C-alpha cells in the first residue's frame, strides 16, 4: 500500500461503529493473474425508523443509535464491534473478465465473484461489473449475501461511480425510546441522548446504492484509487424481530439509512 493511503488508516479506525452493505468502488476488475486489494471505512452513519404504536400511531426515531451489545454474547459481538467500521478485501483476477475475492469487515467475513460486463480498457464507454457474494454475519451468527452492479466512467484521473446492490441477512438496530417523565435523561451525562436504549435483531432485505467519485493516484500502470461516496439504503422487507436489550422487539423497525464511506483500491485503472 502506498504511503499516501496509509495516512487514512488512523481515521478509518477511530470512527463510530456501523455496517453498510456495500462500499463505493469502480466497475473495473483485477487484471488476469494479478492480485488486488481494497480498504474502506465508514466516516459517518445515520438511520431512520419508527416505533409501532399500539393504536396504529407510529413514532419516528433515529436508528443510528449506540452499539451496546447484549452481555450474553461473546466472540461474535466482539468481532462485530471490532470489524464493523472498516472492510479489508483481497482479490485475484482469474481471467480478463472474471475475478474472485475475499473480505473481512463491516461485521462480515466471506467471498465474492465479479464478472466484467463492460471494460474501458477494451474501449467500452464505461466499466460495468456484476458481483455476487456470500458471507458469515457476526451479528446474526448466520449467512448474509448480496448481489448487484458496479458502474464507473473515467474522466482523466477522476471517475464518477454508481453501485447498486440487494442484500439479505441479519441486522442489528438500536434506538432511544422516550419515556414519560425525566427519569430517562441522566443529569450526570448531558451529552447522552434521553430515553430507554432498545436494541433489536432482525433479518432485512435492503436495496443499497452508492453515489461517489474515484481519484486515480500514481504513475501509469501503478495507479491506485481513492474513493469517496454517499451510501443510502432502504429496507424492502424485514422479519424475525428479536429483542436484544430493552423494550419490546416488535415495536422497533428500521426503515432506511445513510453512510459516508472513504476507501481505496488497487490496482486502479
């Protein structure tokens, strides 16, 4: 990894924990017979959801809450917390049009296959790849998967990019429920949100997009890519709510979210 990209690693290791389904990347696959790498970290996250009211009234709430895990969980939750903020991947170009990769991070461990449908190195107008992968989810102790497309177009040393994926698997969301009275707002911690912290497991099907830009760094043939993107998602379907801490699990629903992700990959283009 080049020294100018090492500068970003301390930043990626100090941000709050969160777990996007994808990270912004170009539509380029790794050249045949070569290895590639990627590192991504989440700079900021926010979620929207609601508490379902018994009388049919819903209470909107932020679901980007604190990552406080159940005391009954051990290694999976430690792993989830430790690897939720960043993702490290290694890829290998099997052929010009096909690569295999593995990644650790964003609360998951697994592998992925990508197929180049269009390649600007082949004089196509854009680079477009289809990717699909299967992972082990630390928070759900079970399978998690995604499939979608990566699209980018080179404009000199800059490339706008767009990624679109559908994912399915375990998710963990937290929110603060406002309680009557002042007892839920501790005076000794004025910076702490008021309310009862509620945590819920669920299985979510998400549609996630990444809108970003990539910058090519380095000499011709040795380029690496620095990428930045906004990564919004919407929950298409969720089921199997299970209370992790506080409140009733069936009350809390996560609806949508947004991540800001910074990363790098090599080789570039």
